């Protein structure tokens, strides 16, 4: 597979500087990064997706990677979703996109799809925030109650073993350290926003509207517990996909990530091709293709 060039660019969104990367051509895919990071950390992931015939737009979300902060009255998941929609407008991306959100970016992706339904073709949530469930002993509690020291206790498991650490730490440091120096306040504010995120009602609404949703989680994720992942799956009505890996498994193995989302990309490309080949007056009435391989069993919300 040939490498695809990733180009860093700047624009203005809501009258403020915004940084982003773009690569490839074809089906638009928006990649939203995790907490305290930016698009540079995901360069290999961007290349992997773009090589499948996609145009990947990967912004540095407000507060990170040189992109200006959101104003105080807009600081929310909804405010971040509005910013992403405005970014797409500034880049003249009119076609509905596949939106991939990792960690904090997953919460933003859900709100984007919920608040701007016509902008999103399908959702891929990777180790996403928003399930708002955490097990403390035998009790299932809101993840907002999880103490910060417990988050910190599980953080080292995200980079070990050593083979993974040598892969993840350098790419994470490329964005995390500059963000820490440039805007430490944003790191703290977004951490609190992420840990309190609850997007289950938005996912239920998207499920009822027929949105195609994929949810992926790593078995060794100490940041997003299994209970939170399962809560997202129940709200979405999907089984979810479990892979071997930690919270940042896609950074450690971009090739594996590309393989995992191949079907999502192919389904979206097939639906896009059908829409383009339909008569002009009938394009809006097309039903989206759900799968090219085996049909995905959907669970009832109460299962």
C-alpha cells in the first residue's frame, strides 16, 4: 500500500485560528483526536484511512495543537460539535462524512452527529468517552464520581508493555508536551469535560434515526472501563467490537486499526457510489447499505 501525503494547514473558524491536517481524496472522513493530543499524533492513522480511498480531515480541536480555545460560553461538547461543523463549512466540505472519534473525540463525534445529522454519514467510536458508567467494587456508578487518583492509577497500563510504549510514547509526546506548555488550562478543563460526558441519550436518538454506528474498545483500556463501553453499545443498539489493546491501541498499531474499520469504510463508499449514480431527484430517498459482509445484529436497548 502506497503512502499518502499528510499536509498540515491552517484556516479560520468562528473568527479564530484553526489548525488541521488533510490527506487523500475520495470519501470524506473526519478524525477527531483524544484528550490533550492533536492531529499530529494520529499521522499514521490518517495515512492508513486515506490509503483506503478517503479524504481525511483531522483537526486540532480548540485548545490543542495551536487551535484557539472556545469562548467560555461555548465550552461544552455541543460547542465543540458546532466548531467542527463550522470547520467543515470553512473547508467547503458539503458531503456527509464518516466521523471517527477517539476518546474525547468520540464524545464530540456523537454530538456532531446528533446536532448536525446531515453532516454525518456514519459514526465510528474508538475507546470513546460518554458511557458514563464505572464499577466501584460491586456497585455500578456514574463515571463522574470516579476519583482523579483512580484515573491516574490506571494510566500507566495504557502505554505498557515496553513494545507498545516505544511506539506510543513518541507520537503522543509530539502533541502532548507542546499542549502542556502552550495551554495547560485547556488540558485540565477538557479532562473535566471528558470525565463528565454522557452521550447515551444522543446515541439512542441516533439509533432511532437509523444512523450507522460502530463502537470499538480495547481489552486493556484502563481509562474507559468496560462498563462504559457496554453502556454506549446498549444506547446505540450495536454489539460493539472488542480488540486486544489499550486506550491508545490505534496509535500503537495503525495498520490493525485500518483493518478493523475496513468494513465501515467500504459500506460508506458503497452508499456514496449508489447516491452518486441515482437520478438527481431520487438521491435523498436512498436507503444506506448496512453491511457488505454479514448483517450486524442489533440489540434492543434493554438487552
